[in-house]
C-alpha cells in the first residue's frame, strides 16, 4: 500500500485536487515539515484537542493552512534552528 506521505503528491497531481489535511499519530516536527513541503495544506495529530481539529478542518477547507500550535513551536525551534542539514537528508530510505 501507499503511506500517507506518498499519497500527498499523487493526490496533488489530480485534476482539481482537494486540499489535504494530514491527521497523523506522529507528532515529530520533521514529519510535519515534510508533509507540508510536499503539498499538504495542514498537519494535525490524533492527540490534538477536538476543537483544534475542527479549526484545522475549517481552515483547510476554506483554502487556508493549518499546523497544530504545539507542533508549530517545535518546527521552528527543532527543525528551523537546530539542524542545518536539508530535511530530506534526515529521512530514512523508506521515508524518502
């Protein structure tokens, strides 16, 4: 089968593709950054507060973007500042 990250470019390649909100069990900043980079409009985790999930769905459905606030903080401080390597170099062969 196809994992979620592999599905994103396939969905984006469709005629008139829908906006993609990733709902994942993974709360790693690097995973979220990769999903957004390859075309997802939003990223939330299954542990997100239900009210935030509704906000995410509404925002992405309206054409906006969404990142879980806790995850956004980690993305800035973990991915953005602490590692100068390109994100793809941090992926395993399977993830890439």
